[in-house]
């Protein structure tokens, strides 16, 4: 399992066997992952440079 899969399991509330759930939880709790998640939540909904005028 790698980080993007672990986050999908959390997002979609996937039921996992205990061993897999423990592993997922360890990945999600890593300092790098918590920092990445906090940075993602801090991003604005809209990125002005990417907005296209129609």
C-alpha cells in the first residue's frame, strides 16, 4: 500500500482487515502525510491563475 491508496481508503471509508487498517493508519499518521494533508486543506478552492474567462 502506498500513500495515495491509503488516503483513498480513508476518504471512501473502506473496510479493511485489522492488519491492513493498522498499516493504513500508520501511513496516514506519518509526519510527512499530516503535513501534506494540512497543506492541501490550506489551499484555496479556486486558483486564480487557472481560471479561464469564457
